[in-house]
């Protein structure tokens, strides 16, 4: 088993373990935030016919300027269109199809209409004020690529094509087991020296955003047999991933890490050289992944976001995209650290520049600093104190996690 490894190696080791997600067909109405399992192509041109962008008069450009006889009207969703002859115009409304004999549209406010006639005072050009067939989307064009997380705009786009059933990736099943005698669930009476179980709610929410189907188990006390039984039960279920919180270090009560070996799991690595989030153990058990996260909420979150996220995205059918920027720091950072330091922050526009602005609260248990966090700043181990304006690397979190 590899111990005290760098973040890059931890990610590489995780890439060796992966499974191809299964697919399923679901209704368009149920597809928000699901991951598309195949490319979607346009069945229809959008718009499917030449149409009017506003109320006005449809005519032939060669008949303008001049006084035209109004011979009918065309509205959105109309049936048969009136025919247009030389020197004639058709009253047309927003969204209505353009009659085949017409090639231009004049705005209502530019026309003087009276007694069945419309006077157009200026010459028009063919195609003027006409929304052409396929102007937005050409038939056969790729609409949305495989691996895309479906957002509201995607659903509208697919609906405009009459698509009502989609092939998406089935959500990988995960079990999350919180461990710790000191933990109490919200709504319970908490003991004097107890704490409420916040990690489970934060972590399961992130996992669900990633695309996992998460089953959150009851709190397991710091008891070797109880922890082993809970983990064994989860591994023997239909879950493909099992996560524990707490007990991932080397203390007397860190049973979760010891449990992996007792159950015959094959460790990939233990401990990553970063702070917070370094107390992380990842093992494989048959074709499943067992992840022991820190009991400190912020540390567990950082492990999930920086080390595990890319592999979990692949398992959900997404193609991970890393955005790494070089940004100046907004505030001085006088502290040094022997290992890689991970900072919670956000993008700040000030003084004509883009900055990395660190959030208050670097502690392993500080979850508040993740609120509004869209950047993870990275300071290499052994770096000197930073002054305002010094450059650091920053990972941009995907929008669905911020």
C-alpha cells in the first residue's frame, strides 16, 4: 500500500479503478441533472419554416414601394395560407409562417393601412425581416453531446425537437456511513460534548450533485465490531461505492481504516500530502471502491473535491474538465506549511484585476468556508509566506457544485 503520496499520484491510482456506468431510458420530464448517455441530434430544423418575427405585412419585395391590396391574414398555428398575387400583401402576425409567394415582411408601424390596402413607402429587399428555416438549428445538427449534465435549457431544446425519451447513465449506487460516538443526528438531543453530524449531509449532497444515488446510513459508534459489521453490510449490498467518515487516521479509535484490511480490501493508498483532507484511505473490495474519509467535515469535503471528484464524475458518465488558473491572492497569507495547502475561496473582481480571495476559516471542521466557494487555492508545501498579488494555482469548481 502506498502511503503519504502526492495528490497527482492519488488521482492516477484512482483512475485505474473505474467502471462503465450502465444506461437507462427515462422521460424528458425526469431528466434534469441527469447525464446524457448518447449524442442527441436535431430531428427538425428550428424554426421549421420561414416565419415572421413581428406583426406586419408580408409581400413581394419587387412590389415595393407602393400601395398593396390586403388579401388575407396569417397567424401562428394557422392552417392553409392565403395565396399572394402581384401587387398584393397579407396581414401577418408574430410567429406566423411566411406564404410561399412572399419574400419580405414590412413592420406594422412602417405601413399605412386603410380600406383594405397597405401603403409601403420604401423599397424592401428579399429576405428582409424574415426568420429563415433552420436559422437557429439545422436539421441533423448535434444538439447535445454525450456526457453532458442536462440543465433547464437542454430540456427546452430537446422538447423543441419533440424528443420525450432519453438515454442517460444510470446513477452509481453509493453508501455513506458516518462513524463516531460523539455524533448526533439533527433533531436529536445532543450531549454536552457531542456534535451534530454535519459531514453526512454535506458529503451526500455533493455526491448527489456529482450524479450518485446515495444511501446515508445511521451513525455507527467507535466500536471495532460495529464499524466492521456496518462496512461489511454495505459492501455486500448492491452499492458500487462505500464511503465512511471518521476513523481514517492512526488513532486508537480510528477503526474505519483498520476495517478495510480486516475485510480483505486491497488498499490503493493511505494518506495524501495535503492539508486539509490528507487523512484519506482508498481500497478496492472485489469490484467495489471503499473510501475512508476524515471525520473532520471540511477535510472530508476537500478530499472529495480535490482527489475523488474526477473519478466519481467518470463513473457517472461525465468527462471531467479541470480548470486550473494562475491568480494573484487578494490578502496576505503569512502562514507556511510543510505539505500542500488547500484554500477555500472565490473569484474576486477588484482594482481592474481578477483575484483569488480566501474565505475565513481554514480549520478541518470549518464547513462555513465552503459556502460560496468556487475556487480551491493550491499553495505548494514549503512555500514562503504570500503577499498580496503573489500568484497561486486555483482549481475552478464546476458550476453545479457552487
